[in-house]
């Protein structure tokens, strides 16, 4: 008979297809998690860079100068201490050092979801910039 395949061949063909599907799905899912983590880290780096740039620009202005900065932040925690700003997300940590002392109304500001946050910056004196999260 022509055009017919045996039951054994059908089972072998189906098992081969299942093996191929399983071996491609698992690394694909792992790769997806890595892509999400990498893009969050990239977005966090951009947000930290924007915040630092605005702090440095405010540092050269007169005392009492204020600035509002809008930052798109991935989920994570912003930490401010002395001259350092650190952003900790899921699986990564990014930090920078500014040329002026930093004060903050909240030394650890938590962002739950990807969203735009508003940051109030104010130059307190010649060597200090105050950060208010909101």
C-alpha cells in the first residue's frame, strides 16, 4: 500500500517533534527573563544618569535654586547617602557619586511598578542639594 506510514514511524516522528519543542521552549523562557532584567537595568541606568546630570547642573546655580525632574523608573529602590545615589532593582545594582553632598526627605524610596516619578531638587547651600521624592 502506498501513502501509508507505520504506527512505529508515527510515534517516532511525534516524539521527535515533542523533543524539539521542549528543547527550544526552555532556553527561550530563560532568555525572556534575561531580556526583561537587562532592559530594566538599562532603563534604571538611564534614569540614574538623568538624575545625576540634573543634580550636577543645579550644583552650579545659586543657593535656593529649584528644579523638578521627571524620571521613568523601573521597579526598585532608590537610595541616597552622602554623595552617592544607588538604584537597586531585581538582579542588578547601579550607583553613582555626585560632586555635591546630597540630602533627602526619604533615604530609601521604593518604586513598585514601572512608572514616571517626580523628583524635586533644591540647592540648599554651596555644597548641598536636597532631593525630595514624589
